C-alpha cells in the first residue's frame, strides 16, 4: 500500500461532502455491491454505485487510486465476460471465485479509501457528535483515523530496513517474513499509541465539559443529491420486499 | 506555582527514572532547566507536573505535588490540562489530529470553548509561533521543526500558566531550535512558568534563570543560571553534561588518511508530485575511509541523499564510483546500511545472537565472536533486542551491518537525546568504525561532529553548499553554521 493513500490533506479535497453523507454512501455501496442486497433485480444499481465511487475518487484528486480501481474492476469484469466461457474444471471455479470476490470487494474498499482519505479527524468527530453518538465510541474511532497513516509510515520504514538486510520473500520463508515485519511494527505502534494517548490526555481529552468543534459541517446541495440517491435505492428494495414493485 | 514536598516515585515495572525525596519550589514566572544523565528522572519530574503521573503512568508515589494551588493527585488530568501545557520529545507521536488547524484547535475544543473564540485563538497563537503559513496542512507533510511549532502553538492556544517541555529539541535543526527559543522567550515575557528538561544546553543559557541538576533521582544541585555558567568545562564533563557554549568546541586531530576517494555521480532525485528535485548533485567527491558528517537544515536533502546512497530509493539512477569500480543502486543496497533514528524498525529477531546471524554474509563464527566482543554485546546475546536500551539496540544494528559485510554505514541522528557520557561513547565507536569503513552521519549535533568526524559535507537546497576537512579552518566554518544557521529562509508555498 502506498503511503499517501490514506493521508488526509487539509486542502484540495475536491467536492466537499458532509462526513455523514460519506458514511451513508459507504454503507450503501457495501450493502448493495458487497452484500448483494436486492438480488438479481438490482444488478443494474451496482455499476451505478461503482461509477459514483470512481467519480468521487477523481474529484478528490486521488487519480492514482482511481486508475488502479478502474483497471482492477475492468479486469475482473472482462475476465468474467471473456475468460470464463473458455475455462472448465477447477480452474473455472478458481477464476469465477476470485473474479466474484474481486468485483464485489473492490468498490467497497475504494469507497473506504475515499472516506478515510478525505475526512479529517475533527470533521469526523463533529459529524459523530451531530448524530449524538457517545464519546466512548467517537474517541476510539477518531484515534483509528489518526493511526492508519502512522502505521503506514512505520511500515515503509521497516520495509526499507528489511531490504537493506537482504531479507525478501522466497525460499519458503513466508511465515518468517511476516514475523520479521510484524514484531517491529507492533512494538513501534504500541509505543506510538502510548505516547499519543499521553499527549492527548495532557491536552484535556476526556473532560467532563461538552467538547466543542470548529469544523463547519453541514448538508449542502451535493449532499442532498447523494443522500436522495441512497435512499431511493434502499426504498426500492423495501418496496420490492413488500411486493409493491 | 509548583511545589514538591518530599516526593518519591517509583515506576511499577521499571527501575530507571525513579525519584527520591524531591522537595522543590518554583515561583510564578521562573524558567527552570532540568538536566542530568539519561535515566536521572528528568522526564519523571515533568510527568509529575503535568499529572501524567500518577494518572497515566503507574507506580508508587509518596509526598505531595501542588501545581497552581491544586494537588495533582486529587484533580483529573483534564483539569490539570487547563493549568499545565506539555510539549514532548517526539513530534511524530504528539498529534491527535491529522491536520494542523484541527490540531491547534484540539485542546481548546476539549475545554469546551465556543467555536468563535477557538478560531480567534488558533489565529493568534499560530501567528505568535510564526506558523500561520502552516495552517490547513497535513501533519505528515511537515518537517520535525514545523511539527514542533504546531505542538507549541496548540499548547499555547490553551493559555496554560505552566509550560512543561520534555527534550523538545532532540529532533530539531539549528533554525528550528532558534525559533523554539523565540517562542519560549515570548512565553517568558507573558509571565508564564516554564520547565524544560533538556540535554542540549547551549541554546538555553540566555533563557533559563535557574538550573536543577538531578542524579539518580535526587536533586544534586539547584542554582541560578549565573552560578551554573561559572562551572568550568571540566566540571561539566564530570556532571556528564553537554557543552554550554559552542565556543568551547575543539576538534580531534587525526592524521589525514590520504588515499582512495568515493565519487557520487548523478545524484538526482525528486519525489512524485513535487517538481523541484529534492536532491540535485552532479558529482561529489568524498574520502573513502573516515567519518563524514552530513549537515544542513531540515529539508536540505540529507535523508534523501542517505536513502539514495543506500539504494533504498527506487527510480534513482545515480551511481557511486570507487576507484575503478562503479556501483549501481542495486549494488549499493548490498554494500551499505542505514542505521535509522528509530532503531526499533530494524531489529527483527528474538535474540541478539539470532539477529546477528540473520543476513550474515560469509562471516565465520570467529568473526561473530570478535564483533560481539568489540561492541560489548557478548553478555547480551541471549536477550531479546526489544528489551535493550537505546544505545544497546544501536550497537546490535551496527554489529549486524558489520557481519553482513557492509562497507558504507550511514547513521541518521545517532545521538539525538543522548547525554554527554553516552554521546561520547557513540562518538568513539563511530570514530573506530571510520578507520575501516566509510561512515556517514546525518546529524544536528556539533559536539558529536567534533569528536568523531574527519570531513564535513554541508548541504543546502538539495545540493552541496560546502565540503571541507575538519581542521582549524573547518572548525570555524562548522561553528559558524551551528551558531547562526541559515537565516535566509524561503517559505515553501
């Protein structure tokens, strides 16, 4: 994973969506594409959702992520279309399985990347507070937002160290490889986590006063459109189940 | 403002850093320097003031610590946070947010201040710290000095009465130290009480009014700065303290090792998405044997140079000529080793011995024993590398590089946060390594340079500004750099 992919920059975040809208989009993409909600009847919703994800990544300036996503998705789709009819036996099932998993998981992951990489910690906290979610849930989640990029940084440093020692895959040492990578990663992450919490506590986190927030979040035109889209999709499913449609 | 009455403290699971029978009184508006050897209890003392002890770090505490009229044991951490603001050593791990504006506002948000006032305070304190151009950036794109500015601004925005700084300069370059000095001067003018625990003393002599020297968890002396300045340089050595003034620096004379040279050719590199190259050296000639200091400000291209030299930077096309041999990036990856600032990243195994055997390249058992002996690791060979002290970990990393047959050793800030005794030991070790190998050291520590380096490479804006032998004339240049830094600064963007 490249280091920059999960880092939120303060500026140039493209079309600004409210964090709540982003969460709703994430849930919608996951339930329809990954969860396959609605079955066959809703198979046409899936490409639309995939396209939305792609557009959002592009507006956020994550060109590289968008290209990877598009290429991977198209490859899976083409494999299903062209390769599968040629195959038979175990290979058929292998390709069918991996194509299925890939095309279902990719859009969700891409949307996740979009949400994490375009939301700052304070925006996220503000959104959660507006939804009246308890601090006990908000704080661990916001720490997670902070922690992913840090782990990414640590990981690339460890990788460099391993290359200098000439340790690389091969020779059937995959187990060892994981161990060599995880041991320093865990110790460094644990230490950083400890220092991070100490720093946050000395800045008064967890006090008994109600936290305020300087982030201006709120629903705008684009939020309304996306929310309407999501709700339409869910409403359609509900209507189908009720037998109306 | 701060009062300690017969305070003793012992950590629940460690012996070092404990305090015995500390009694101390700091008046409002005083600026106090805490110094002493590594593990003498400086950090512990700061943690007692900001309430992390006993609320976060556990152990046995007796006596009474009163800050701003309140006993820190009785009040919760978030209440102490209103009175005491803390700046820590490691800029990587003291940020809660990922963007600078959010980070400066974070403390105020926790106090529950109204958003308008927070905006006002964020603007004011970032202006005071000279950090206004850093607002709205991702903290992952900032240099160490810039991060420390944001940390100061975010503490300052909470307007505490007491500031506690725990080794704030250990990752900073000379300009950043200068900026930090101005920040502290400003706090002092506002009548705040300031406590600084620090190894580097030369930037603090004009700033602090009072010096407290700790040894083994006890206050050994407590004196005004005037009196502290009268201690002779030899006296300071006995206390294992760093130098007070860069004027005292003198270099170690070495018979110049004439002979082979190392030529770096076409050392150019730019990161994806950033247009001007971070590193841009057409050709640089360096002595092959010896210890070379790489100096320059943050962002001058020092770490990029070291990564390129070690062959870690993909897409890097330069090469390294040594006599008739030419080494490409891949060959350099085999021949060189970078000892990172955070050595934890490069220790993988369960015991020191296993660690050293991993990647051993043709070296035989005798060689293993010899290297372990020379680096004082024989007694530790059964230990888990992560259980060792910082200096021991560093020696394990060096030993593993030697046994893997590496010829070029690069060190990134090997002495940040070390006291005099440990710094001098590291210097001796680096010097002896330099007799056989090429050793390059990226450092902001002038005391280390004069103790072990033969040669200085001064970088600026990705290129070589100057390079010189460390002799009488070289020392003057070096001293000039560390006293003045580079004032002409162009802010990016």
